[in-house]
């Protein structure tokens, strides 16, 4: 796949190189919101280059080293850290870039509001989609530039840290604790998260260690909380879409209300308002879990491909609704199809534009597109192509999905996709036959 700047975020990322691994050491003081950090990036040049551009917002760069030595020069302005190399990197050559930085982290402003590192009343939450990752580490902030991570967070010992990756160790010294996490799976920078809070881990019966809830200390989960259904949701999603792509899933409930939950790699953050037994909470839990397959394991190369994340996650809600006897996928599809004309849609699903990319119609029309595809190809072919889509792709595009469907089903579905993805007019509501 050709690597190009993202037209929705042209000021982020650098196409000249890829990051293979990030090693982040974050020392954070809650009382003063002070971060002292070192990020060590192993990078590989895609083309010959004498400079590397990294995204880093609102923090001060104290020192930069490339392969252990001073670079020719570096500048940091307008959220861009430009490192001029002492000698050009040849295509495919690797280098280690070490950035020492510090300051008071805060969210990155943008078209969808502030994103990234955010102080809570008592703790921290990082929700970066789509442009918040530079709020706490220097990165090549492109959704298609996926890397492995090691993240060490040191903070006050009476707090719990949950971050992207499998927890591998904790060590305490002088009232401060270092938590280490490792994520070997290719991970997009916007999916890297850190939550710091007074939290308690609650393992879930039937999860086999693969799913857990972190809840605010002293707060119990309601008896019928949708969080308790995570093991059953995971079983259902695996049946439809194939094996869970990571080691574990952690639902992290912070001790305040959140407008929306948000997925990260191997975890998702929720507010205390999402704990109660209600369909609107339950669908959000299954939605964020489904993102581990769609969005996290298979990531749209460009932000305009967002329907490949949100359409699938929304469709997982409808499948789960049917599984639970709360309305069939056909019923959910019909209801949302009736409501869609009330929503302003000026652009096609395949390229909704930056301002509209998180509009509800993108989610619902995306799910309806998948329902139409399922109605056209039948259940066996549909779920087979969903599973191989996840198994065979790490970075994806809408065109790649259309090609994948043709390859797996042996039939070109261009007219169906043209109507649902490239036109604005809403096609008739699809109906799938009995399973
Ligand atoms: Zn979503």
C-alpha cells in the first residue's frame, strides 16, 4: 500500500520513515501534573532522508540523541519536532532516536475537540483518537504506522496505572510505583492509552483471564452491569470474527461520568454513567470490544476509512442485540434505516470529510452497508470474509475491503459498494434471510 500524508490530518506524521518500536518511560506527578519522560524509538527509513519529523504537542524537548550521539540539529515548534540527522538514512536503514522531554501534558486541540492526555478530578485519562497521541509522547502520528510498545509509568503509589500492553512488572520505591506494560502487537499511536486512578481490578467469572474490569475503589458494579457480560461478548465476537486479537481486554471505569467511552489497544475507557444495566450501555461495551478486531487489529490507513472501524463496531452491536434476544439485526437495521434520512449527510461514506467522520450516520450507514453485504452474499460467506479480513490485514483501505470481498466470495460486488459507499442517496433497506 502506498504511504501518503493523511488528507484529514496533513500536519501529522512523516511518510519518510516508519517506527518499529516505542519504549516510553513516563514519570508523572499527579499533584502538579508534571511529566518527565524519555521516548526511545527504533525507526526504519522508507526512503532516503536526512531529517525525521515527529509529532509532540505542548511539552518541552530537553535532549535528542540519534544512535547515542547528538543529531546535526533539532527544532521543536508548532507541535513538530524536526530532527536533522548527522548523516542521511538510506532506504531500509534503521536508527534509534531518544527524546528526553518534560512539562505539563494536556490535550491537543482539533476539529473534534481536545484529545489525548487529560487530567481528571482525581487521576488521568488518555483518549487520543484521532490526533491526541502527541500530547504525551513524540511519535510518527499516522494510523498506518503501527509499532510495538513498552511503556513504563512511574507515579504515586496509592494510584493504579492501566496502560496499553500486558502488565509485566511493578516495583515500588519511596512512595512511588513503576508499572511496566508490553504490547508486541502492531499498534497505532492513537490507540496508546494510559489511565491513572484509584482503581481496583475485578476479574470476571468465565473470562479465563482474558477480560477484566478496573472500577473505582469503593464502587461496586451493579448486579446486571453490562461489564459483567464481557466474557459472553468475547465468546460471541470470536464466533463471528475469529480469535480475539490480543492477550487481554480491560474495561477501565474512571471515577466520573464520560460523554462517550473510547477504545484503545487491548482496553477501553468508560465513565461511571456506563455501569448501569441499560441497552445503551451494553451496546457501547460490545462496540468498544469489537474495535479490538475492527480498528485496532485492522486499522484504516487513512481517517477517511473510518467506516471500516465504526461500521463493523456498530454492526457488532446489532449482532449482539440479536444474540441477547433484544431485537434482531434486521429489526435494528430497519429502525436505523428509517432514522437515517433525518441526519444531514452531505458526503459519501467512503470519504465523509474530517468534520463528519464521527457523525452518527457514518456508524449507522457503515453497519447497514455490512448488513447489505451479508444479505447479498449469505451468512457463510459474510462471516468467512469477516474472519479472513481480520486474520490477513493490519492496515487497510476501503478499496482493499472491496477487493477482499471479491476475492473471498468470487463475485465482484462493485455495484453494491458503489451505492452504499460512494453515493450519498440511501439505498433500500437490506434484509437478511433466516440463519
Ligand atoms: Zn467506535
